[in-house]
C-alpha cells in the first residue's frame, strides 16, 4: 500500500490498523465526534483523539493559541473548520510526492481550496447517511440537518419547523456550497399508509400535520432550486405512492427540463426487514426520486428483479410498524448514489475540493510524463483513445462549428428571460470510426436536448421529430439491380456510388430558439451562452431538419421523392436511383448520373466521395456502406456483386462468451426432443448480471441476423427467452456463438441472371415502384392448405379465423400478389421457421446466393477491444 493510501486511510479512520510507532505520526488525523468542539481538530493530533498528546510542532501550537492565520480570516467559521482538516491532507500529499513545502504554503493552499468549493454532499431532513460514507469514496462530507443532529459549533439540535433554523439552514448551504444536496422531508402527511388511520385522528390534527408536511416539503424545494441556480445538484426522495408528487411546487420543479423524475424499488438495493412472523425478506417499497443529475437518475431508476426475470425473492409487507424501519437507506443505495455523484463530476469535467486533494496540489515538477495527463474514452466502441488524436479531432470540430456559423454568443440573461431556464448543456462524443490498424477518430459536440421530463408546453410536435429511414432491403435491391439491369436506359454501364456528408446537421436551420452552454474550447465569458443558428447533433428535431434540407436540394435538381419512403429518390431523366441513410448517400446510375449527383451535393455540402462499384470501374471496386462491404467478384466464371455483413458483431459475440479457443459447430441450433424441452424448462434462472449480458448479446445477434439468414431461427428462439433466460438458454446462446466461430463470415452473391432481394412483400413492391421498377409479388408455400385458404374468398369451414386476417385473400383476388406451391425440400423459408440440419441449411443458403466462410475478406474493419 502506498504512503498516500495509508495517509488517507489514517485520516478517514478506515479499517486498516495504524502502523506501529512510538511517536504519533504527522500524517495521522482524528475523526471528530458530535460532542467534540472544533478547536480540538488539529490535523497533527494523534489518532486516539487525545488533545493533550499533540506532536511537538510549534507552528501548530501557536495557531491553536492565537488568532487564525491571515489566509483563514476571510473564511466563515464552518469553512475555517474544514480548512483545518484539509491541511493534513495537503501536507501528506506533498510528502508522498517528495516535494518541499512550508507550513504557511500548506495553510494557504488549504484555505484557497476550501474557499473555492466547500463540500461534495450535504443532507437535509436526514441523519448522517451519505455524509457518513462520503469519505470512504474520497468525497468531502458536509453537515446533516435533521432533528437528531446537532448544529455546527453547538449542542442544540436542528428543528426546521422554526423560522430561525430555516434561515440558519440557508446560510449553511450558502457557506458549504454542496455539490449534491439530498433531501427526504417527512412524508407521513402524504403517506397512503397513514391515510388508513385517518378515522382515528381528528380533522384539526390532520390539517395541522398536513400544513407542517407542506412547509417542510416547500423548504426542500426552495433549497433544490437554489442548488440549480448555482449549477449544483440535488436529490429528492419520497415514496412513489405519496401524494406529495401532486403538490404544485413539486410538479413545477418536476416539469423543469433539467429535472428527472424516476421510480425504483428498494429491494433493488437489498433493503431487508423481518415480517410479523419474524421471517426476513426484501422490502419492495417503490420509491420516487427527483434530481437534476442525469447520472443519478439513470442509477436510481429500475424495476424489481422479480419483474425483470432475474432471481426471485420474497417481499415483506410494510405493516405492523415495519414501515418505520424501511426509512433507513441500505448501504448499497448510499454507495451507489455517492459513486454516481463522482461519475457526474467526471462527466461534467469538474473537480471538487476533495478531488483536488486526492490528486494532490500540482507541484512545479509533474510526477507524470507530459502527454499522459488526459485519457479519452471511446463513447461508442469502448476503450481508451489516443489523447493527441482526440484533441485534434475536437479542434477540427470547433473549426467546422465556426466555419458554419453554428451559434452566436448572447448574454445568459437573454436565455433565462426567454425560456425561464438555463441553457442546454453540451457534451463531447469521441469515437474511432476505423480500427486499430486504420484509426479514424471523430469528435462530435452534441446537445443534451433530452425529452425526459419536459412539461406538456415544452413537448415538440411529433411531426417535427420524424425522419424517414430506408429499410436495409433497399441496399440489397440497388446492389441486385446493379447486376440484373447492368445498363441504364441510355445504354451506359451502371455503377453504385456512395457519399458521406460532413457534419450534415450543421446545414439545417432550427425552427425554434435553442440556447446552449458554450464549451471550454469556445473561450466564452462567464455570463455568455450560445444561440443556435444551425441545428446540432443531439437536438430532437435535427434529423427532420436535415431531411428537409437534403430533400429540397435533390428536388431542385430534378429528383422525385418516393411515396413509400421519404428517403428514396428517382431521377427520370438520368435514370438514377438514390437512397439516403442519415448523412450517407447511395446512388445507382451510370457515370453521367453519378457525376450529376456529385455536382449537386458538392454545391450544397462539404462531403467525401467514398467509392464506386461496377463493371469497368478502376481501383478497388469496393465501397463500405452502413459497415457492409460491397464489392465486385468473379463467381462461377461470372461477375457478381457481393454484400458482406459487418463481421465484428460475430467476433464480439465470440469474445464476450469466451469462445476464442472453442470449437465450432455446423448449425446455430438443433431440434430438441420433448424430453430435452422438459428438462430445459426446469433450468435455473440466470443471475441478474448475466440476464443483462444475455439480452445485450441476443440483441447484437438479432442485428447480425438481418444479414445472416442462417442464424434467423436461432436468434428468434433466443429472443423469446429474454424476459426470463435460464442456464439452458445461455447454453443455446453459446451454441450460436460456436456456429459463428465455425462460419464467422457470410456473403450475398448477386449475379447477372438473378434478381433476389433478401425479402419480398408489398413494402418492397412499393419501394421498387418509387424507383420506376415493377415487381410481381409471389408467395411460395409448401402447404396445400395454406395455398387453398389464401386463394379462396371467405372463411368457409375455417370459422375460427378472424376476418381481419382475410386481407390476403383480397390481395390475391385483386392480382396484387400470387401464391405458388413449392416442394417442402425446396422451401428456403424453412431455415427461418424451424431447426434444420447442416446439409439442408447450406442447400437453402446456396439457393439464396449466400456463401459461408471462415476467412475474412479484404475491407473488413478490425474489432476494437
């Protein structure tokens, strides 16, 4: 254990015993009890707390007898007391760094740090809970204000029903400046359990209790608002069933767009109690939380594991006096809130006083090499990013922002006067869009325009938020048409080209006034904020604004927007087809059409032309679109367009399940016998932490299944078990990963004689009509009964079928689609509806034009770990 850690443990009186020594250590500290006066808090006192046995150091003794040093005279008595505690921590850190420092410098640093920011957590209407545990997490505790707690420098207990105590509380909060203020005002007057005893209490007493409860509640709300005005955080707790949530002041605070209201059970935090029979069980107690910290809101929101499909546990009913014991927060909850506070501070990019102490004052000679001070996390893929590369990416983003004129600086008062709220915060999102071999660092400054708890008057019209997105089949259709049509109506060879618009959202103009907090890189003054002149990533209506912008750009150039999907376009003169996915454009057309689209886009946007695919195209003849590799290859002596799925999803499944060195299997799942199904039904449920991992991995597999028909049935079966997965389901998931270990890569081949999109239907038919193509929809079935039922009109003998399902008969009768009978052994859809053997699977995949492989092709990105 380092000297720094030993000193910290000694100061906070942690579990480790102090080192044996004959003389008290100057690095030791004492922990003040409620009965001790603050004058005894000399940081050089022994850990036993005996004031008479101070280490002989004249400087400290002189300070105890005389007036406070000049550097501390400007501090309040509370902060002066805190500064005395800080001195020992500052002194110990310098000694650990082996840096010489005078006692006067220690006092000056401690005074300055204390004046800049007092404490990290303070409690009202609560005994010492968070404040008692804060030091164990490196947080500086403030005071707990409650009937059972005494006032600072006094033996008198708090009573917030008195006016003088309420004023003293406000002064205390102003002096302490807590980073987080927690509050749990008395809830008895609002409790449904107490309402059961109304008949036993006179109306006058009930009215008085209600008034007192509202007084305490409104005082808490007042303190919470003061916290927000100062840019700090609050956390309010009341039972979810309490009618205090309908109080007008509570509702007004909850409707602030900066505030989150969430619900979670106490059994999540392992709150336990004994029932009337003496048996221990969990206390569910649905609890409501209100906070302006998004991190704390996310942590505290949740559901009982019984409902989520995790390990089942028994609940204890809060009757017979048990509810009183449920008012004490369990340690797991306290630790979670304090860790959430630290996470929020890191996310804000700020350091509290204790953070500064834990890191130590910065000496003239840094203890770390230059360049290692900052680390940046990949917000999309995970893992640390190159610091220098991230700083360059952020600088480039700021250059784009200034170039596009995204915002203008305005006084902060303008924002508050117009909206009645503080500006919306921004956040940096850093990621590597490439891989370790070819890194492509991107940094985006996004607006945290979260819907969350916006009031009805602040909610945006859903029409303002809608942005069309083409189906994945559209990419396959264009790739298939590249080979099936081969030439445009002008007789020139077709090509498939792609474009990437740089900072697409910066081109749209907001339809509402949006004020944002300016980043540090902007160098704005303290009383300034930004008014958006262009839309930014993160604003709720940015996608819709961007779609309107590029739609007008294309329409003015002669493109016609599709009726089935607003993100597909056709140019009747150029005979070209386009789909838009976010800021990515994919176009099928001859060389003249490609150049015409390129000119149209370049005149309006800054972009990258990312490649072309087609017969006769020079270069790599390969593009990557939506992380799918599209290239031209020779297959059976003929040119074919190939689409390959993003293999990183398969690699990640294998990695997460620890099967890098495992053996592969030939099928993703197997048909189970009745006995096997009964045995799996008795399997034990997965523990909560594995349930979360199971769901995450299954959803990743579901995304991969869009490109891998061979795993469709296995993924569908696994998805049905997401509510309450068992050990057997985990085994089935591992089998899927073993299959992907055997065949991690798959290609869709599309040659010049086959036009085979991955799925057919009326939606695909409408999409093709938007691209000036006619397609007959054919349903293939191996069931004579299904063909007969679909080809006739009416129920006939099948009277158990609801008439709403007979729309298929109407479509068939109107010749909108046709039903065709095929042999069961040739029905390719079997691989999506049932478990099939390896030979049958590969036969159907060959019919569909899918080739499995264990070798990675060129162009695939490496997995980031």
